[in-house]
């Protein structure tokens, strides 16, 4: 069961159903006059919170920053419209309509609230009577209270005062706090593509000049006189036809090519860090206080700025 402190902390916070659907925002909490425990919470629904629906809070639970109730969103929005009197109480008839809508047995709820022991009226009010020394309505007085319009729980409760006569067993819990929220900016970075770089190899033809030495043979005639010894060595007819051939040689340039690796080329990425200023628009709530001395002020966190009252 949710505690009163937990329920109060969820006022003005979102209310979701068990499927995670947002129903609206918790507006007011209603406590049982007998047990003092949370029974109902009013939820602002519709556009701009124009509608208000009541939903049982006893089996609700706090999940993160919102209140989760075990009823579907449509069930809550279709709840019967009820009126709250000037003292912030629900009438017995209105409470019975709500319990019938949510399938809560009225008699079982009445018995549970009036059982002695932990959480019942006997345990709570007996302690209160012992402290204050007052006596409760008993006998004829209690019966009279029941016929004048008080709920069954209020009439049967020892320690209840006469001022409870004519009231219901539920009253609206008062909250003296208001939650102020504001948006905070969280800046991160994302990685995105700025372009592509690739290596492409192609072939070009260039002319290259080299100078190499080349040799060739030339022929020329040398003459030398024959001496006496050479003349005696020669035989045969000294006058005759003869022929002698000499082969000449020369060199010419010959070009051959071969492919050889000369270097490696690769693409390397480098990260550069630079500072960029980011701006954003943030919404913040302001709470304006109307003070009894005619002054007004705006609350901004721990800051309070007071001004003279409006004229």
C-alpha cells in the first residue's frame, strides 16, 4: 500500500496506467477520515487539464517520477464526475459511485476501515483518545450522528468529535509544497560523413633522355715500303690480281624497360579538435507567491524577488 508521504510527493506529477499510458497529472489527494491513509487522487485529464477524474490510490505505486495506478486509462477517464464540498470532503453517495465504477465492494471497504488493529479505527482513535482524554460518540449520540448524514465509519468511530457529524469519511489532503521544474541542456556529439578520399593509379608516358657512348669501326689505308728481306720471302708472280676484304663494326643504342617498385602510398586520417559554441532554448517554470501583506514575488530556485502588490 502506498504511504501518505509517497502520495504527497507525487502531487503535480504524471499519472500512468499499468501499460505505461499517461493519464494526466495528480492534482489532489483524499485521505480517509478514519484511518488517515490515502484513498483517492484526483487526476487532471484532457486538453490543458480541463477534466478531473478520481482514481483509487491505495494500490498505486511510485515508478520513477510518476505514479502508476492499476486501472486502464479509459477506465479512469470514464469515472463518474463527483463534487467536493467547500470543506474538501466527498459525500458518501459520491464515494459509493466511484467504488462501484472501479468494482470496489462498498461493504468490504467499510469493514476493512472499521476493523480493530493495525490500520483500523480502533487502533488509531484509541491512541488519540488516550492522549487527549476526550470520549467518543457512543450509544444514542452515535446513532444520531448516523441519521444526520455522517458516513457509517464516522458514526461508528470512537473518539470522533461532534464536528464530524454531517461530514463524509474522506477529506482532501492539503499540500503546502509545489514542485518547480526546469529544463537542463545536455550537449553531446555525433559522427557524420563529410566526404570520401580514394587512391587511383593510372599510367602516363614521359620522354627521358640519356647519353651513351657508341663505337664504330672505320677503315683507312696504310702504306709501308718493302725491304730486302720481305722481297726475298715473297714468291710467285709478283704481278697478279688479288682481293682482301675487311668487315667493319659499329654500336647503336638499344632501349629496354622494366617495372620496379619505387614507393608506397597510403591514405591516413587524422583527427583535429576544435571548439564550437552551442546555444539552445530552455524552458523553466516560475512560481509566483501572493503574500498576505499585499506583496508578490517570483521564486527561482533559492532566489526570491519580491515586488509590491498589483494595483
